[in-house]
C-alpha cells in the first residue's frame, strides 16, 4: 500500500480521551479529510473535537449539528441540480447520533496496537486493484457472497466511514470533490472502510 491504514475511533465517552496517544494537533480548523491525510501520510495521531471540524458537509454526518434544510440543500444543488434530491442527499447520508460524539481519534493503525484500543473503522486509501484484493479477502473471511456500497454526491470519506460503522460492514467510495481537494488525494485512489473489530 502507498499509505498506512488509519484507525478511526468515534469518541462517545470523554473519559476515553486520555487513552489516545496523540503526537500532533491542528493549528486551525481543518477538514476530516485533512486530518486523515496527516495520519496516513505523516504518521500523525490526532484528536478532532467538533469545534475543530471545518467541513460543513461533514458536521451533520458526525452528529455535530442538525441539518439546515435551506443551507444544506444549497450545498448539494451544484451536484444534483434539483432541490428535492439536493435535500434528500444530506438527509439520506449515514449519521452518528446528534450531540453524542465528543470527537474523533485518528492514527496509523499500529498506534492502536500499542495502546490496546480497537478502532471503530480502519480506513485504507489505495488503488482500485489493491482494494479488490482486500475486499475479496474480507469476503472470504466473513463468508460473504457479495458486498453493497454506499455512494453519496459528496461526503465520500466522512459519510463513507460512518456508513461502514453504522452498518457494520465494509464500504468503498470514490473520492468526492472535497476529499480530492482538501484530502490531497490522487485521482487514481479510492477509499475503503472496514469495521475495526472485523480486522485481526
């Protein structure tokens, strides 16, 4: 793989934060994609609190704010052109419960091994053929005949990871406009999310 797999831990308990091994902090509000880029490319271990998240599309996905019909519809109109699907898209995205997440811990996967924590999601950024092999191994280990994925017009990485967590299964997404730009990703790469407890 070109990048380290990244463990993602959704923090629902403030007391758990002291267990996180953190070696870097963002100096300003940045996107979820940028946090993951620092973890996968720079071997940084970071904790993102709700107020540190810049991306307005990711905020409701993590339960950091309620949807705003007027503003969230407007954010999706450039992709879907019509108001009805432009509102339905943010409504349909996988979400964590509103106000329950204290933050998100992200670090290279081996950091979790050393701290005794199990990530909620393991995130891979890889080439399609690499992901093909990982998914075939996953299906074989889980005794599955097929997999179904969730595509959204944006929020590929944030909603993609939450969808895998909520549905307790692997998810694969393309890059979205935000993850391509903010996440500093190559157009040839794709995203793969696997629930942490399912990786030994």
